[in-house]
């Protein structure tokens, strides 16, 4: 039950809060979203290298942890490729200038119907990305309750700007603010699915926990280093996201020291 509550905090509440912020401050939040995503990405990097990956090595060995990390990165790469194909993106590897394009909607147009379609594609893309985060949360919560709680808070922080990125085009596309916020709450539920899977896998053996941790590490690192940080810099058109990513790493280190230990 604690795993479900923590995953609800991380996924549903985090995404929903982001949608609510967009509804309150308006849909033109791309720069704010860029900064928040970079900061949250930095926090994620710190917990990957200071907690999850070291635990994966301790519970198995370096070779197993590295293989799992590569598998997690490849998993997200394949999911992104499928999203690009579904959204008719013409170049899977290009850096985009807007978060609408970043979330696999490169053919978005300025009409309301195009904005609404962009928002729905973002929903699907972020929903898929939330699953490996939930996997890490479930396995961590089964292995160590304090680590699970720390990860839940960090993932929740990470999901706030993603909720903002989802709700903005939905509202601009003509969907009511209430419905847009409700949808962002719902899409966060994929974190719960991943958390349940991680909890069940983590109950098999320490080796299974190590695999879950390393796969989640690879998935999160790919998203942060290969997508969030580069796209945030392009979208903000300056180096401010880099600074906030570094701040996020420092804050993550302090947070881990205070909460996880």
C-alpha cells in the first residue's frame, strides 16, 4: 500500500500540480518549464549515481548493472522511435525549438486542432516515460522504504514541469482548464503501474532488484542527458538550464544525505 501511495505522490500529484500551475499562470510557460525540467533532471542524475546505480552494483556486480543500464537506455530509445513513427516525425534525432516538438509532435500547426493533437501526443509520450520511473520507485520502496520515499519526492518534482508541458497545448487547443488539469492527473497514473511492477519484481530476489534499478537508471539517464537537457537549452535559447541542472545535482546530493540516509 505504501508503494501505491508513494507512486501516486510522484506520478499523479506531480503531473497534476504541473497542469494546475499552467492553468493558473497561463499557457506561455515554456521558459519556466525548461528551467524546471533542467533542475529536476539534475536531481535525477544525483540519485541515479549516488543511490540507484551503486545499489545495483552492490546487489549484483558491475557487469550486470552496466548491462541493465544499457537495456534501460535502449528501451527508451525504442519507445521514442515508435512515438516518432506514430507522430510522423521526419527526423528522430533532431533538436527541436519547442517542447511541443520535443514531445514528438514535429508537424504541429498553429490551429487549435493542431495544439490539441500535440497535447494528446505529449500525454502518450510522457505516460510511457513515467513507467521506468515507477519501476525504480517500486523496486526501491521494496528494498528500502526511505530510499523509496526519497525517490518518490524526486520523481514528483520531475513530473511537475512535464505536467506543465502537457497541459499548455491542451488549454491552447480549446480544452477547458478543468479538463486539462484532470487529464494531467490521469496520465501520471502510469507511474503507479511501473511502481507495482517494480515492487513485484523486487520481491523475487536481490538480483531482480539490481536489474530493476539498473534498467531504471539507464532509462532516466537517457531521458535527462539525451533529451531534457539538450532540448531545454534549445528551447530557452541560453545556458540558464545548464546552471539549474547543476543546482539540481547539488540539491539532490543534499536531499539524499538528509532523507535517504
